[in-house]
C-alpha cells in the first residue's frame, strides 16, 4: 500500500517517442558509399536512356529555336505592345525560382542544423545550377542582339567612356543572378570534393581514376583538412543564405520599382522569395520521388524526408496564399482606382483562367498536405508537386502578362498570345535541364556521401554504435529526466 | 623497389570513430606534432582530441567580402558619377542606396571565393600526389576505415616506440608507408 502511494506521487513521464533515423534499416557506413556509387558504377538502367534521348532531342529543339530567334529577331516571340515581357520573362522567373529550393536546402537548413538535408541537398543543388542556366538563357536572348550581351557587364570598351548604369534594378539583377550562379557552383563543387575522392578510390579504370582524381584535388580525408573544410562550408552556407534571399528580392524589384498596378507593391520581395522556395520544393519532390525508387534509395531518402518537404511546401504555399490575399486587400484598402481595376481584372478579366489556375494550384492544393495520409502517399505527393510547378508558372504569367495587358489607358490595351517559338523554346529548356540532370546522376554522386555518413549514429564517437564504451556513451537524449525519476 | 625509398610514416588503422578519437588524444598527449587523422567524414570532437586551433578560413572570407563591397561601391561611383555621368530620371549620379544591391552581391561573391580559396590554400590543395595515395589499404579511408598517420619527420618519432604507442592506443593494423 505504502509503495503504491509513493508511486502515485511521481510525475508521469510521457513515453519517449522514437526518433525516426535518417538512414533506415541501420545501414553501415560502407553500405552508404556502395549504394550511392552504384548509380555511377553500375549498368545504366533502361529508363535512363528512355529519358536521356528525348531530353537531348528537346535540347536540340532549344538550339534550333534560339538559332531561329537570334537570326530573325525577338519578333518571333509573342511579345507585342503592350505586353513587351512575355513568356521569356515568365520562364526566366519560373526557372530561377525553382533554383531557390536547392540553396535553401543546402544553406539555410545547414545553418538551422536540419540534418535531414544531407539526403537531398546534392540533387537539389544540382537542380539549382541547371535551373539557373535555363533561366539565364531568357534575358540573354530577350535583349534582341545577343552579341551585345557583354554590355550588361562593366567591361572596359572602346566606345568612349560608356558604362552600364547602376540605378536600374535590371542592372542589379545581372549582378544578383550571375553571383547566384557562381556561388551555387562553388558551394556545390566544394561539397563534391570529398565524394569525388570516394569515386576516385573506387575507380576501376584509368580514365575514371584520372578524372575523379583531378577534380577531387588530392583529397585525403585528413582531419586538418576537414577542419578548414567544415569552416569554409559553414561560411559558404552563411553567405548563400542572404544571397538566396536577395536574388529573388532583386528579381521582384525588376517589377516593383516600376509604377504599374500589379507590379508597384512593397510586398513583392518576401512574396517572391516564398513563392520561389515553394516552387523549388515542388520541383525537388517531382525529381526525387521517382529517383528514390528507381535507384533503390528508399533507405537514404526516406518517407521522413518526403514528409518534411511536403510540410515546407505547405508552409511556403500558405505564405504565398497570404500574399495573394494581402494584394487584394491592399488594392481595396489603398483606394487607388487603377489598382482596384487591375485586381478585379485579374479575377474576372479575359485571363481569368490564368488567375484561377494560380489560385487553385498554389493556395488550395498544397493545403492537402495538412493530412498525413496525403503526405505518405507518394503518387498524390508527386501529382501535387507537379501542380505546384504549374501553379507557380501561372503566378508569373498573372504577374507579368495581366499587369501589362491592361494598364491605365484603355486605348493601350491588348491581348497576349504566345507563338509556337515561345512554346518550343520553353520545351527546349526542359531538354537542357533534364540532359544536364541525367548526366549529373550518371557521373557524380547524387547524394552527399560523406555528409550522410556523418549523420549516422555509427559516425558519432559518443554513441555506442560509433564505438563508445558504455560509461562514456551519451546518446542524443542524454540528460533527460527519465533516468533520475526511475531511480 | 630500390633501396633509396624513404619511409614517410606509420599508418595505423582503426574501425570506429571512438577508437580513433581516443588514439588521437593519446598521440596529442604524447606531444607529437607531425601527425594526422584521416576519416571518411568529419568526426565531431576530433579537433579538440588532436589539440587543433580554430580554422583561419574565416579571415580569407572576411577579406574577400570587404574587397567585394569596396570594389562594388568604388566601381559604381567611378563609372556612373565620374567617368560616364548621365542623368537618369533626375536621380543623383551616385547614391549608396542604389549602389548597394550590386555591392552586396559582390561582397558575397568575393567572400565565397575567399572561403573556397582560403580552404584550398590552408590545406595546400590541389595536391596531385601524396604518399598515402599509393597505399592500397588507405583507399578505405573514403569508405569506412579510420587512419592515424605519424610522419617520420616528427621530432618525437622512433619506429619502435611509435608503433608500440599506436598498438597501445588500440590499432589492429599498423604498417609503414613509403615516401
């Protein structure tokens, strides 16, 4: 009886929830390199060729379209007065927005100590780089005379003293996008160095040994090197974080610095950044869901990874939905008739279908991720991720075309239609993206091998699996109350 | 091989991160200076176990960032206010506000090059040849094995004593590596 009374006085300790491991089935450290390098070393699966060949065909289509545009003029695109920014700028913003998820995963989640990022960061960073390449094509060709593209940069020239003028957000964009591309490549390459050394040490042929050996720069895994490496990685993450936030902010300034209703708004920078991350996560999910099953990577890119990415998509989608609502509210609350007309025109004007796609796919569809059943169903997640990408494409369509097609003067109104060249060029950029991405999958490790190894319990010298003796072992939950209370 | 090959050092293999960390603590306490630990991933706590100081990469990045910002501001001021002044919408020829975004991007760009370049410089990379790369067993360092190497150039080095010390530290496999 007395013992029962004393038991009742003890506070109830909730049952400890088991942490879902980042690498499933307790895989060993060696298994991680075997499984990931198998993609580079094993036989090419048929689906790889089945995707690679159409991608190269589309890449060829891009080449033809760009050649046609360069030799003929910008008139082959649908850009016409008053819609002088058409599919080119829509696709520029869309592709560059997709890139943002890669940098968010690699930089911001690194600073936030989100260890799950190690499973997806390499592929997401590759996606960033290739998406920025697709984006960069558009402004470079939109200028009309491609051979004058170097005028965008302050390069000394013999035209008298003549320089770009830096008071324009378009000029800021040149610096933002080119810096973004360069720093993303540096960050990606630096992460690759230890993993290229893995491939070098496993290489069976002389050519592979030479190539991987050259690009791994003689990496030995020395701890004196790791120390500098980790510091540099932290600094690059710290630099990429303000960078990624600034890039889409500056892209949004291209619009918001103007006077046009629908563009002239202060909410644009945070709204664009949230939308970019939203669409980027959509693309990461679109790419990784098929890849993890085709390459048998379910133990490395687990359902937990998918679950977290769905939640991020939902969170950023909600921010975007809030921004849509706030734009309407400010249009009413600001009392500017042009602004009010513009927002009514969005919903009820001739492009109502674009607005409806944007609202449906970006605000309603991602809310399904509130349900765990949806987040665990890969087919539904895959479909939603594609809808998110379509929705975000329509967002840029709404912002660009709808704002331009009916401005202040009704005599200045028009209706924009894309030409077949617009459509084929856009399809062609998918060819560029997927050609590069499939080559990346084949020749480079698609998961950061050394980083994934580092987050397993076997890699922790204070964990029993890492070889720690019982008395010195202090697992993650060391210091919690359960031990003391049960004494 | 001919008799002229010089020994580079002693290579000791370990199988868990905890083992190699304890071994590193012993070697540190024994006062060696030219030695290193090789692991497939950065082992946390190893810097302290080896008695290493904080990395200096931050300085390279900082200098890069300051250079970038200064370059951006001075360049824009010179180009738009001195060398080619042109009135655009009545805006001032130079304003730190409109010059800020490109300068900010250049800060990040140069800072990133500083971080990567500083890392490579401090690590003396790229290095296309290293005595350890010739060792077959050392290939496992990028897979799942942990190695501790004490160089023959270390003032405290003596073949017998060093091997004994590494055995006492718990290494299952010890061998000599040639230069």
